[in-house]
C-alpha cells in the first residue's frame, strides 16, 4: 500500500508547489499591469495612443524581467474613447510533469484599466473604508457639481437628501438620490497626505478664554485650552499656523471667526463646534509646509468636527481630517458656498437636517494653491 501511495503523494505535493508558483506569478503579473496602466494614463496626453502602447509594453517587460526565462509574455495596451488606458498581459509557462497538468501548460491573464482622474478633480474623499462612510440624512445635500466625490466605503443618502457631483464613486454600495448615478465597486483612493508630518512648533499659549464682545486678535502659534467666542465678538487669526491643543474652538450665537492665509491644526483632543449664526471666513495658507490647507488634524484625532452655523460661508482650502468625522447640520444653511474652492478629506462625513455642503472647484481664481494629490492635481486612478 505504501509503495502504491508514495508516488501519488509525491505527485500531489509537486502539483501543489506548482500551483503555488502559478498563483505567485499571477499576482506579480497583475501588479505589473496595474503599474503600467497608471503610468500610461499619466503619459497619455504627451505620448498619444501609439506611444502609450509601446511604453506600457516596455514597462511590463522590465518589471517582469526575472520571470522572462520561464514565462512567455505578451502585452497589449489600448486607449478607449473616455481616455482610459487598459493594459493586458498574457503569460504562458510550462506546467508540472511535462505540461500534462494542465495539458499544454499554464496560461495567466491579467488586465488593468486606469484613467486620468485629473480630468474630474478629486474634491471629497471619505477615506475610512467600511459601511456608511458618507451619510446624507434628512433633507441634507452635498453639491460638488464639477468634481469627484469618492467614498472608500458606502454612500447612503436618505429619501429627502441629494448628492449632486460631477462624478460619484464608492468602493462599496451607494443608495439614495445621487446624480449622476454613482459608480459602485470603484477602487479605493489612498489618503493623498498620509506621509505628512503634522506637529506643533513653538511655545504653548494658555487660553481657556471666553469672548462676548469686541475684536480679539490671535497671533500664530500654539493655543492651549478652550476658546469660546459668542454674542457679537470677533476673533481674527493673523497669517500663519494656528495649533489648537487640549481644547475646543467653539463659536456660538453671532460670533465671527476670520483669518486669511491661515491653517488651523488640531491635536488628538481638540475639535471645533461652529453653531448658531456664527460667521466663519477662513482662507488657507498660501505658502509653507501646509500650503493649500485651511484646517487639519493630527492622525490621532478621532473626534467629531461639527458645523451647524448659518454663516460658515468661506472655507477656502483643504480640510484634512484623516481619522475624524466631519458633521454638517442645520436648517437651510449653505456651508463653504462662497469659497472659490474647497477640498474635504475625512475618515467619514455625516450630514443631517437640511444643510448643504457646497464644494466649489474654481481652483485658478484663488491665491491658495491646491495641494498635490487633490483637485486638478489628482493624477490618475485605477478603474479596474
């Protein structure tokens, strides 16, 4: 019995090793197709369709040089009318036991499609993944008519809500009134600013202050504790980086917060609450390490950033909340509507009431530059 079974077991073991090698080759070939599609989409406007095909073929062969001796490769690149680039790779390699299992050897197929996402600039990204990363409750709206809204999870819009964007994509599901209809099953878009080092510099200035009247001027620096502005008070932020540590920035009643060429940076224990009829007029940084940003948090901040004000009319720049939730609520209020452009990158976004988050994309009409990776500087994304 042992003499009979031993060759069979050896055959099965060798076949298993061969299968594992095939799966490894398939993964490597798919990675090469993905990389070539992304690179080709970037170069399409420069090289044209024929040049892209030649570049893709050369790139795939270079990436797969180590398997050239045992896998016969063929590469094809095509450009569709929507300017998406598809790179297809076919590999043929011998199989175990003299090409008998399977007969004639293994054939491996991989395909990847990418398109220039810069043609539809990325302006809203829910980067958390999972369920309901983007929720529009009640009769709330998000208006992003000329740019891309992407959820790396699901999108849920209530029956009275409306998401109106140039293009809406979700990695998971998308339900409710979304126009035009969302594209589901999209590839995720990674956090474009994940490599940024966000840290405070300077001496901490204790706050824990409440303003009820008059004009208060804050120089850039590290502000510690709570800052509450209410009644008819006005807080003016001078140009620079304003770090808020261990406290809340709270606007109530008819208070005003304004600043030009500023960025508000919040540590893990600090958030905002913009309420009532408070006025918000903030324009992001025009230079420095945080150029293009108007509000951001450290990666440890998993709090809620609440905007329910009737007059949060200008948030010009990028709101970057990588681990936090942006919550927009209110009754008939339009948030950021007077900004030339706004970009929102947050772990999740929740809207409620009848608020309208307006995402404009007039990038060329503002002095604030758009950071690399969003807006017209998005680059390309894999489609499939």
